[in-house]
C-alpha cells in the first residue's frame, strides 16, 4: 500500500508496511492525501483526513480504510515466515512481505476462498490445493471469513527412504505397499496423497517429494492371506533425508477367524474366495471406503476358512472373485454379506450352488392357429418374482434359458407387454436346477 501526498506543486509518496506504519518528510503547507493498493488496482482506499496541513516538527496520523480485509501470514512447517508467496482471492492477489504477512480485500463478500499461486522452491501448496474432493465426502477447500486472521502453512517436501519388515523382522521383498496420508492429519484420506510402490528384493523403496505430515503404510500380500493393520509413521519437519522402518509385525493380532463355506444343501464348497474387511465405524453403504481390507482367503478342500493373526474387532465378509479384495466391490445394498466378531464362534458362508433351469414349451391351439403374436410368460414363485417372456414360433414352440429353479406360473398372452391373456393349461410348473424341462400347453 502506498500513500501519495500532493501539494499542487510537488508530489511525494510513502510505503505502508504490514503493521500500517509509514514515514515521510513534508514541507510545511497544505497537502492532499491519496492511497493506492500495490497489488489490487480495483480496490478504492479511503484516507481520513483527505487533506492535511503539515507543520514543522509535527506528526500526522491517518486512518486508512479499505473495507473488510482477510489478514494472514504464510509460514513453513517450522513456523518460519515465508516471503514472496502470492495469495489470490476472487477479487485480487497479494504477496506476503518479509514477515510472511499479507492482506486480501473482501469487497463486501461474506466469505472468501483463497488460492496460493506462487510458491518458493522446496515447499508445497497447502493441503487443500493438493486434494480432489470425493463426491460429498470430507475434504474441501476451506472458506475464510473477512477480518479473520489466517495462517497458511506450506509443507516441506522430503525424499524419504523406507525399509519394510515382515512378522519375523526379515525384509519384505517385492511386495506392494500403499502410503496414504492419515485421516486425522491435515490432509483427509481418501482424498490425500496416496502412493503405491513395490519394494526391492531387499525390502527397501524411496519416495521423492513426500510432504511433512502423518501417514499410514498398508501392505498388500500377493497371494492372499491375512493383511496387517496399517503402520502409522510421520515425516518430520526439516529432517534431512529421513529413513523410516515399517515393521508390519505390529499390524497383526493374536486372534483368528474360523468358518466354512457350504452350498444350499450343506455340502462343503472348496475353492471359494471370501474378502474380509475389518469394520471401522458404522456398517453403512456410505462408510464402505473406511472398511480396512484384511484378507482374501480361499476355502480348502473341505470348505474351511482359517485366518490367523487378526486383531480383535468386527469383520465384514463378502464373496470376491480373486485374492485381492477391492473396496469398490462392496455394495451393502446389493451384494450378500455377513458380519462376525473376532474372537467369536465360526461363521458359515452359504454359496448358492444351484444351476439355472431351462424350459421348452409346445403350444397346442386346437381349432385356433398359432399366431406369431402369441407369447409365453413365466413368472417365478417366491419373494422376488422374476418375469420372462418369449414368443412362440410358427410351430408353436418356444425355449427359455437361464431360469431360476423352483415353482413358476405359466400364461399365454397375445401381444407384447400388457397383452391379452389367453387361458392355458397347465398353468404352473416345477423347474429343476440344471435340468431342461418340457411342457405341453393346451390353449383353451
């Protein structure tokens, strides 16, 4: 901000610092006073009084009023001020001074969104500019109130070396590991930084430009089995090239999950993959991303499931097509699932082993000819009836595939959709699993 003093015959200026202080030497006489913003020409600055009389040895006080302002400071992770950082609002932008201070006019707005558009090397943007909002979930750009004192922290970026150890303290070679920002830190997960790496044969890996903050490391076994809990760690401020050991033995528990998979008749179902998640928080569809994947296990030749090394808690079990359970496959409102507590009694997962049925129907019209507008409708009998419709051919036959086993109702209609129903017998049939049934229909 700059003050301008005009006597009519001469003009002088004075720079106003972040504390509002200024100093200028004026000749005695009458001066008109104006002010201008160094960074935002659209902002009109009022000066009171607008005219002064300078007298020898006398100090003058002025009131500068640019309306409501957002005042703040820019610091690094150690709290040191960062100068020359350009901060922008919807109206204009301002650069932090040597003490890291800046001001942004609100121009009558009730709230203000801020972006950092110029950052010194070695520092990263604030967390809200490094995340993408996931639907309506947590993690969004902060909204500031005018006149609020704001501190913007620019995280330092580090090159970090890691060593991953297994349950007996040996290096974990050639495994996938995910590094995620912790939910309770400055960056929300799952929107925060997420790195997926593969360790070397010696169990080591490196990450460049990892920001200072709190993280979690997740291990993904290649061939199923129990997954350990996440290992928390922190990247400290101003720590030169830190080396962090990830001891995944700390993520295992002392309990086990025991159960078995059977078909609808109680027979063992070997070779069935079940995904296991530990429930963190409420068991809701919206919360499914916060289920901690623990294992994908294949039932043995007797249909048994055994997962050792689990921490105590509540677990969600869903059938999965492979040994890598994907949280995106969890749809609690669509897919069958069950929950069980560890430790606790063994669970039983019932696999619907019934094969679909099929049907060949032949229509005898008697004195009537079989018109191509006649259709056979079959409706399964049960809590969730399934309707299938197929047209008769010129010979009076139709074939229906992939039908659910069980009892079903039969009817003949003329025309598609809401056609005219014709009386037919028989009007019910029992469909068997894996069997192609045949039925002779008489059109009355």
